[in-house]
């Protein structure tokens, strides 16, 4: 029985690490979407640069299991979008304005993927809790 309860605790802790990682991913995605149309505050300057979250796995020695963590958030080095808007205060000398390298379609796809991963981890926690409750019900009778 001791191994069963520690397996339940390990399952929930591993799923919780997935929840934390996906929540961090959602934070980065929301930052990208919020800044999708922002420009530089100075003429000819660079606008917001898209951020890309990374994940890493780590051995949790107390659980004796691999858990996921949100790794470094790296800047996307792809080119900025450029539009000719000579009347924009952020325009350079030739009248071009740089816009962030954020593609809303890509961000929405990433958000949907993060949402599904988050929900899968929530389902693991819910299933584990139901299994614990059923075990306790059996022990009461």
C-alpha cells in the first residue's frame, strides 16, 4: 500500500510540473500576442521581439522521476515585419516602420497546444484523485 500511495503522489507531482510549465508557456504566448502590433518608441528603433519558451526535463530526486520545467525563454531571431508608413513616429529616415516578428496564427496554434497539454495534466490529477478516493472507499467498507 505504501508504494501505491507514493505512486499517486508522484503522478500528481509530475502532472503539477507539467501544469507549471504550460502556464509559463501561456504567459510567454500572451506576451507575444499582446505586443504583436507594437512599434519602437524611437524613430527607426527595433520593436518587441517574439519570445520562444523552451522546456527541459530534470530528475526530481525526492520523487525519483523526471519532471518538466520551463527552461530559458529565448528571443526569436527571425526578421521584423516592415511597412512603409512615413507619417508614423516610429518610422526611420526612409519612412519604414518595423513591427514585431510575431505571427498571430503561430501564437494561436502554440496556445492551443499549450492548452491541450495543460488539460491533459489536469485530467491526470483528476484521475489520480478519483483513484485515491475509490481506494479509500474500499478500505472503509
